[in-house]
């Protein structure tokens, strides 16, 4: 059982999980940023459409 928690095994596990976790966090951050950017443009497009429709012909 002590071989399971040896320093070498712990280092191997950490060097696998830490980069994976960082990549996941960065991916979520980028996706969230893009989502909010798209939502902002949709909101602006809706407001501009309403503004143009409200103008007299």
C-alpha cells in the first residue's frame, strides 16, 4: 500500500491532473467570454432593429 502513495506516483498524478485542470479552466473562460460577447451583440442587434423600426417611413 505504501507504493501507491510514493513520491514518484504522486508526482506522476499531479503532472497529469494539474495541466488538465488548467486547460479545462482556460477553455471554460474562453467559452464564457465568447458566450457573453455573442449575447452582447444579440442585444445590440435587437435594440438597433427596434430603433430602425420605430423611425417614421
